[in-house]
C-alpha cells in the first residue's frame, strides 16, 4: 500500500471512530434527558463520594431522588451501592443507607449492598441481590451521564432496567463538568457493551 493510500485509510478510520464516538455521546445525552422511572421491584442508587459519614452533594442528590421515587410508590425497597474510599471505615453504601433512614424511609425498605469500588462491581452486586428473585425490574438512579452505561450493564445481569437521573446533582448543574463526563462516556459505553457480557 502506498503511503498516500495509508494516510487516506488512516483518515477514514479516524473519521469513523469520531463519528461512532459522537453517536454514543448523543445516545448518552438522550438517555440522561429522560426520566424513565416506572413501577419496579427495587430502586438502586449508585454510590458516590462520602465525607466522614456524610454523602457528598452528588451522592445526596442521587439519594434524594431515590427517596422521592420510593415515596411515590415506584418500588418497595431502595438498594444503595458504593465502595470504601482511602482512609474511610464505612462504605458509601452504608452512608447512603443511614442518610435514607434519617430522611424517613423505614429500615426494612433500605439495604446497603456489599462494598463495590467500580460501576461494574456495583451492578454485579445488584445482580446478585436479584439472583433468586422471580421479578427483576429495577430503577437505576444516578447522574444523567451515567445512565446509558448502567442500563447496558444491568441488562447483562438479566435485570429489566429503568433509569432515573438525579437532576439536582452538582455535576448536571455545571455545564463544563457534565460535558467532560458525557464525553468520557462516549468511550466507556462501547467498552461496557463489548466486554461486559
């Protein structure tokens, strides 16, 4: 192959990759813009940072959205995911559980799932919780940018996922921060689709 053809082929491949990334970004934005909450068997909150036992503003927005869905009767139980950060002694999931109890949810309606350090691990824990249950409908609550990937990963666990964005999150409120997360999902979503089966 001549050098000219090689350059042309390289440019064509680059254009295809950029177009594919852009298409995924559009899908991420569309998924995150819709509140697809529906009656389900559980609501699952994806963890985020906690500080000395208090949920970060991002995590708090997710928890508040899950509480609102619970109170409107979308599901009988809220499952909270999340890991244990450096120097922490309690998981994000446990901090989230305590927060929901302090905000009026009954103890029997809130469960902290075992600690999980990544999104994939959190959804795997969620799949384990549902394993022996006949009904597998779940409302996934997180920031809007996160929802398409969550839906893909949950479906791979045999779940029937619905998604609901935490629109009060500081990430959504900051255009530049949100845009950076959305752009990153343009790469993370294809990885989830290709490799986590």
